C-alpha cells in the first residue's frame, strides 16, 4: 500500500544525499525564454495568484507534490542524471515560467529548445531525516521561479531512495505515477546501455491553449455555465465549505493530515456489492456516503459536493505530466434515506456534471458578473476524492519499493478528503488546518464516516 501523508510522515533513513537542480547555463536560458502567446491554464493561474496573495501576507502555501521510492544497490549517477533530464525535456509543462505584467496579467515564458534544460547532481553528504526534509523544502523553488522542481537520491549501504518534489503548478495526482514510471524505466534501461524510447506524450501547452479557447467560447446560455450557476445559487451563492468548524483560518495554520481505515478487505467487497445492487459504481457509493455523512452532521437532506476529475482524454494525454485535474460539482438528494436511492442520485449527478470539469468556476463568475450575486468561496472548497489505488501503475509494487506520496504541509486553510481503495482496505485520508478546533472536527468526521461506511457494508441501510 502506498504511503500517503505530509512530509513530516516521510521518515527516510539517514544516508548520503545527492540532489539534482538546474545548471547555471540552463537557468540563464530559462530567464531569456521569450513570452508565449499560450496563457496559463486556469488551474495554473489560480495557483499563481493564490501564491502571490499569501506571499504578500507573509504566509506560505502548501503546494508541493513529493514522491519517494527505494531501489536496490548503488545509484549510477550518470544514468539517473540522464533519466531526470529526459523526463524534464520530454514534458513541456516544465519548459514554462510565469510572471505578472504591469496590467496584472500572467505571462508565460517558454523555453524553445528542450535540450538546453540540464539538471546536474550535487553531493550534500550524510544527512539525517530532518535534514533531508529541510533540504527538500529549501531547494524546491517557488511557482514564480522556473525550476520549481527538484530530484534527489539518498544513498545507503545496499539501496537508495529516489525522491522528487514538483510544485503543483506542473503536477497532479496522475503526474506522480507518470513521473515514477518514466524515471524508473529510463534509469533501468540506461543501466543496461541504451535509453528506452517512450511513446510521445501530449503537450500541456496545447491543452492550456485548447482549454482557454473552449472557455472563451462559453456564454451564459452554455449548459456548463447554467449548471454551475444553478449549483452555486442553490448553495447560497457560492461553493460549499466543510460541515464542521475549522478554527481561525485567517491566521497561518500548518497543514495536518490523518488517515484511518473505513473498511477492511471483506467490508470493502461487501460495500462494492451494495453499490452494484444499487446500480452504481464504487465511486457513486463514495459520493453517496459523503452525503450521508453530511446529513448525520448537519441534518440536511441535500448535499452539495465537489470532486476532482482528471480531464485527460487521449492516450497521449494519459502519458502527459501537468495539472490536468479539475473539479466537478454534484448534488445528492437524500429525501429517501436508503443507500440505494442516495447512491443513484449521487451517481446520476456526477455523470451529468462531467462536462463542467472543463469550465472552471472562476470563468463562470467572469461571465455571470457581480449582478448575479455569486461570489468566489473564501477558502478552497472541501473536495471529496475517490482513488482506486489498485489502478495506479505498478501499485502492487508499492510495498516492496517503500513507495510514498506526500504533501509539504507548509500552510493550510482547507479540508481535502481522499477515499482510497487498496488491496486490503479502504481508508479515508483528510488534510486540514492543524489547529485544535479543526483536529476535533476531523476526529468527529472520521467517527461518523466509519459508521456510515460500515452500515452500508453490513447492509443496514434499507435498499
């Protein structure tokens, strides 16, 4: 089972740290990169503006995707250098950097020759776990610098750990799996004398241009826009917030994360059967449980949820690193309290709202204007995500390679929830602002979540 958590949950054994960062010549080429007509994606633009606003308040933003895994033996530095550079040159999301112009527009600069990207190794000597974590955070750059990604290995007597850190500007959950597979395969092939030829990925800049064009074509009559507006109006004019108090989010809170088992292997199979009997997929059952948990806490008969959605749509995009993940709103009717009815409502809403993933709420607010009464949420919405971790590339290998995916836990004012299905259990991982009020609320939420999921697994809801 892949380890999930914050960087503080990552406890690598001591070892000699070698990290890769951009050469002075590569940084010089990046600084000179010309402006591009391709705008940032909507996700990137929001990320950059959020980072700048928090920086003005002298606050840090949790923004890194961190991965780590073990490889037997001694790292071949030349082969690893070649593998890292091949990955960076291959995916054009890494070729961009951004700045704000005098009119407060975000301008993309794009490196024209990928071969000029050159990351070089540096030996930092023997380090302890706390030193390794501090080194990773210190060398990961910011969203307003080009090289906001870094790689490293921690060498020990009989094996080494590969780690990586990529700013969310260039990555999403799927990208972490792509990065692992590419570096692992490329490194292994180079050890045997020849670089593996991988199929070409789609370009993230092409996606950004297509996304921009699609959204510029939207108007108030477009189905996606009308659906978003109706959703927000029914929810009081904005997007949903977490059902329980989270303390004072106007002050800096480091990010906390906790994971707890919802169901063991046998209960997970029983839950899946309950979903099948209701005529929905496992994910529909997860969204139904999110609604039923909310009803236990608030007493509401309607649930307004948000879930991430991978907008990759072609085989080439499935191979592409970048921030493709967007969000889908869904509404669940719980007037009939049976699990089957609630699950069908959740599945139907999710399926019907999938086109909305290509139209960010920010674009809807632009089109609706202030006269609509709609407002942007004060905090990032509490998304509910379902991940079948068994479908992650080489997921069966994660235990053997000590694989882990971590966030940087710098700052948080939000709650995000991931329901993860593994081979032997289904668990719930929650990130939250780490203060006393939020910890108590998350503990309460987990208690209710276990109760709801186990009721379904034990068929205690009337179908």
